[in-house]
């Protein structure tokens, strides 16, 4: 029985790898994008690109995270310094110039999302790891200075409000949580609700059509395992998380449609 199960799993891995070989391997490589005009303005090799920022390797163990638009990152700095002092796995913040740039320690390793697409059979263990990061984060009271539901400190735990697989780097020394621009104070369940909404509706960037059904399956498996391991109840916060996500200027039309459908069902 156990051996049959292993054989089935091995067959699934081979099938997935064949599909990936045909499609995923053709995805643009981030490191190749700093050619031509962009290269002149780039401070280093482009290491990663999210919806808000471009991240460059400065070549000395540090990265430059450059927002594409002006941004007040006071909350991000407050959260990062506090979390680093508390021993929560965030990259060390070296410098922030008050403008678009922040310099961090580089964390080596793929994002959890990239690792999932490469190794879909890791969905359950990655989902449990993500739930555990939420649990560890929410064991910490929010520091003063973060926005939240009430103006006094001690009003809740520290929240990331975008803690999903694309914001976790899997470094050889353990997971590192990046992208703290939404850091806030509040109830743990609201962070879990935000993660659920993002994972349920977000488009995976540059995903070739033939892989979509597999990713839909993977998404469901991941969501189930994440919910089973979650330490707080996200249900009372789901509608709020949907509305918050709808106000994100980077939201794609297909994502907005899915969120509105979720809201209509709730
Ligand atoms: N400290 C870091 N070390 C190494 N790579 C990083 C680091 N911070 C960000 N990156 C890379 O840059 C990408 C985008 O970073 P992120 O902070 O999530 O930007 P955005 O706010 O645009 O989502 C990440 O997926 C990752 O590949
Ligand atoms: Mg990000």
C-alpha cells in the first residue's frame, strides 16, 4: 500500500517535471532583465521584482529595495527593527533614506511560491511553515507607532498583512519574511484572513496556460493545509480583508472580480 502510494507520487512528480520543463523553464529570468536602457539606471543585478518594488543585488551581501513610487516606509522600519530585536526572521535593515530606497541584508534562496511551483508535493509542509510563521509573529505584541484599530499600544499583536508564499524566502538557515510595508497592529485573525484572500484570488505571475489547472489544485491543497494549521480564526475578518485588498492599486481586474464574488458569498 505504502509502496503503491510512493509510486503514484513519483509518477506525479515525473509528470509535473515534464510539464514544467516545457513551460516553466521558459519564464523570463529576473537576472536577465537589467539589459539595455534599464541596465544604465540599475544599481546592480535585478534580483527580484514584486508589485511595488524592484530589488537589486549590490554584490556585497546586501540588496537595494527600490519602490517604484514615493512611499512613506516609517511603519516598515518600525516593524523591521522591532522584529529583528525580537529574533523574528526578517532581513537586517542596513539603511533607509526616507525616499524610495532601502538597503537590506541579502537572503539567499527561492521564495516559497517559486519553491512550491518547482516542488508541488511540498504544498502541505510549506503551508504548515507559513502557518507557523503567522503563529510566531502573532506571539509578539505590536510595538507603539504602528497603525491599528485603536491609538493606544497594547491593542493587539503585530501583523504583516501580506504574509503569503511570495513574501517568504527559503534561505539555507531558515525562512526569512520580507515586504513589511503593510505592518500594523490588530487581531491575529485579520492577518490570517488577509493571507487567505491573497492566496485564494491572486494570479501567479507569468503562469503559462497549460499549468493553470495544476496550480489551481495546488492552491486548494495549500489553502486546506494552511487553514488546518492556523492558530486563530480568520472567518470574522474575511469580509474586511476582501475590502482592504480591493483598495490595493496593484490589484488586477481578474483578482477584483474574484474578491467581489467572495464578498457576495459572505
Ligand atoms: N532581502 C532580500 N534578499 C534577497 N532577495 C530579496 C530580498 N528582498 C526582496 N528580495 C527579492 O525581491 C522580490 C520582491 O521583493 P518584495 O520586498 O516582496 O517586493 P514587493 O513589495 O514589490 O512585493 C522578492 O520576491 C525576492 O525575490
Ligand atoms: Mg512582495
